[in-house]
């Protein structure tokens, strides 16, 4: 298990999270039990149509009443390549396909959890089928412009995407050179 | 346990994380086991001296080789008031005290974990004692200006602070009205 010492023991296995513990030597020579979690890595995609619209989701979850805006994405299956997972999640949740994919960055949301979030852009995406949602998903698609995406992130109405991507969007909203850079990255 | 259904069961108790599970009805009527974690809430403080310098930390952790920049803060003890915890962590980690505290916001870093991060500003902070570090802490203090704080967050050299506060800082760096607002909030 990358990210924990070799002698770390798995002390719990859950449906989403596994828990690892080990004895860690402290700076003063004393010992303490340290704990880290493992969970499936995730993918998020900035999904762009040939008309330079960005597809985002309005969704809700079975244990939450409220609808919220999010990126298109989901969990990487065990052993699955991140790009394969991103293409699969995009197809299932939106029905779109693209042949112009680029990895923007990989981000670790919190240091105590072995969890990497892969953020992709997929340009020129075309609708090829209907959504394939499972029983735990309610997802509506929305098309927004590049400027609207920046506004939705700046206002926090859209709560998804990596911290790195969010910071790029806010920089782009208020700084002209950053705007041109990010627009080129996203729209190509 | 706030944030999980009443019938959720604690299925694991760790040194940092507890795991809760429950049977969740899905939109199609099927059932699935849902899982949430609980961990101690945390505090982070924007600690400001009478000379309008902001105190940040250069620290490392027993299971990491690298030094990194962070905010002054830590975990809230069981049953402890968040403001009391913030004052305690500031005194232990920096030796500073302030009598001008303000809660900026409360932030939930990830939806799958019952974990609230309280972000405070403490103005006019004076050094009243030496640091009181435990055996698992190596912390050096740094003084930076308001503008340097914005640069360190914008460049991600400083990885701490809530996503909300980070976004405020980046907005402030590139947008003059946001700069004046945040400077007034932080420096008073």
C-alpha cells in the first residue's frame, strides 16, 4: 500500500474506506499509533462540446435532500486505468464521448487519506448515447459557457472540481493573462 | 451522531477516524450499505501581530521527511468549544495570545467525512510564552506580510487553510476591491 509504511496493518475494511495503522516513532523517541485511510481514487472531467460549452451536472444523492452542481466524474474501479475510468464515467453519466483527452493534474484532497483525484479535460465531446444511471444516481446535465463556469466556481454554487482547478478558475476570472491561459487549456 | 441517519451503526473506532454504516434506500427502491467517517473537528487561525505580520508555520510530521508550510491550528478535543481549541492550539504551537478573535467561516473539507474546520482570525496577537510542542511536532514560526500570505497561497507553497479562505486570498490577489475587503477583515 503506497503512502503508508511497509509494516502498516489493515485494521478495517469498509464498503468505501479501509483503515491502516502502524506504530510510529515520534521525534522524542516515544511511539504512537498512526492511522491512514485508503479509498478508491476518483476522476473529474471538464467536458467540452464542439460549441465550447462545458457540461456540468445537477445531481443529488440518496442520503441528501438537496440538489447540487458538480463535475462529471466518479470512482476509479479496482485496477482500472484513470483515463479509462474517466471515459467510462463520462459515458455513463452524460452519454458523451471525446477523442481529445488531456490530464490536467492529480490532486490529493487530504493528507490523511490515500486518495488521488485525477482531473481531465475532454474537448470536442459528442453525445453518442443516453445516460446510464444506476439506482443511486439522479443526474441532470447542464451546458454552461467558459465564463459561466468561472462564475459558478467563484461563487461556490458549483462545489466540485479539485482545489487546484478551482484556484485556476478564480485566478482566470480576475487576471486577464490567467484567463487566456486557462481558456486555451480548456477550449483548445 | 449528526450527519448520518439515526439507525447508522458505528462499525469501527480508530485513533483518529470512526466508521459508520447504514442501509440506504436508493431511488429505484433497492438497498445499499452507505458509509461515512467521523473525525475530530479542527481549527485554523490567521494569527496577526500588532505589526500586521501573519504568523504561519514551517513544520514536519513524524511520518513525512519533508518540511511544509501550514496554518497555526490543530484538532478540537472531545467536547471542547472551537474557540477555546483555537486559543489553546495557538498558545501551544506559537506561544501567542490575542483578545481580538473572529470566526471567519466553518468549512467541511469532504462530504464523506463528518469533519468541520473552523477558520478564525486573531488580531493583535502577542507572544506570551515559549512554544509547548509534543513529541510528534516540529514547528518553526515564520512572519509574513499580508501580501506575502496571498503570494504563498496563490503559488500553493502554503498548502493549508480552508478552500474558502484560499479562494478569498486568490481573489484578493487579483481583484482590488476583494483585496481591500480581505485586508480589512484580516488586519482590522
